[in-house]
C-alpha cells in the first residue's frame, strides 16, 4: 500500500480507533488503513522521496507547517501566525489572508479546555474538533471550561489561563507511560477563581456574549490502544531514516509506537510512503 500521508483519523470508543489515510495520485481518493489491527504486528514504512503540498498538490522539496509548500505556507490563512497565536487574530483589522476562510474557521464558536496529556494543560479548539483535538494531543482526560464567540476570544482567554497552567504537551512524557489522573474539575474552579478579575475585564471590553463559563460539563476520559510504552523515547525522521520498521506496540496522539522508536505521523503530512505489514 502506498500513498501520501495525512494525519490519522480518530474515533472515540472504549479505546481510540485509528485509521491512517494514504492519499492517492489523483489527490481525491485515499486508502484507509485500520491501524488498531496492526498493533502487535511488524510494519515497515518506506519514504518514496516525494513530498506533495496538501493544499495545491505541487511537489515540494521541503514541507512547511505540516504539509504545505513554501508558497502556500506564505499565502494561505491556515498557515498564518495567528493560527499558532490566536490572540493575534487580525480579522477585525481587515488584514485576514482570506476572510471567507476566516468566517468559516475563526469567526465561529470555540472552546477553551483543560486536558491531561503529559500533565495539566490549557488549550483551545473549535466545537467541531471535540474530541478529535484531545485525541490528537494524546490527552487521557479533558474538560471544556469556556465557550467563546470566536478564535480571538479563545486566544485572549488562553493567555490569561496559561499564567497558571502550561499550554504545551511534553510529547516525550506523554509517550513514556501511563499519565496519572488529576482532578480537572478542581483545577478548573481554582484557575477560574484566580483569573476572575481579568475575565471580567475581557467581558467588559468584548461584551457579555463573548464567553460563557461551562460549569456543568462532564470530564471526558480517553484510553489509547497501547500494549507497551517505550522506556526510552527515540523519534524517527523520514528525512534521515527513509525506512522505518518494527513491531507496532501502540498508538497515542498522532504517534506510532514501535519497538524500535516512535513516529509522529502528522509531522510528515504530504510525504509519499509505502506501508508493508505482516
């Protein structure tokens, strides 16, 4: 089986179910591989020394922003810096790279959440990306704490909250073993109390409809199909190691956990690879 990598598709059941898309040469169809069924089996992924931009479909010598060519990275709204730093959203200033895209993706309700991936972190996502965002990050627990009216508001609120809790995932810690459960509801209450004055100031500037506290949301628990975690985390890179093989021990976040090392599938979006398995 061969095709261009896309991030794994996830479904939340008792254990997260993973499907790996391999996009074909027509850039419209894809082969979908049930990766859960390959756990415990030997697999081999071989880079075909070809990268295709996920937006325009052109070949590129280097991948930018997880799968784009240089020109698309410099021009598309989904590659703008405000995607990484939503508090810098410049839609209202009239300088959005594509207002139609902004209307569809940024000027929509977002959620601010707490998650436990390598410890407690704060994050943001659109409602349509719940619970996908949490599974992509390898979170074992997640709790939405605010609903806001757009991406800018989610970024401004996240800036306040990350003064009290990290906004990063330590991917090595996330992959090294079972993460201890924490009381996210307790942390939510403590963090919201600590930020009360600053949150009130945001509401005063942006209006009562800018954000809504979610005090009744239920904690979401997530279990991953991992048979064995690595004692040491060695990461693979197709640019340095075009052939990667080993027994698939599990999957967490967007990482394949092999007995020989780990591979971040999302990092190599657009890479043309061949997959073989027992």
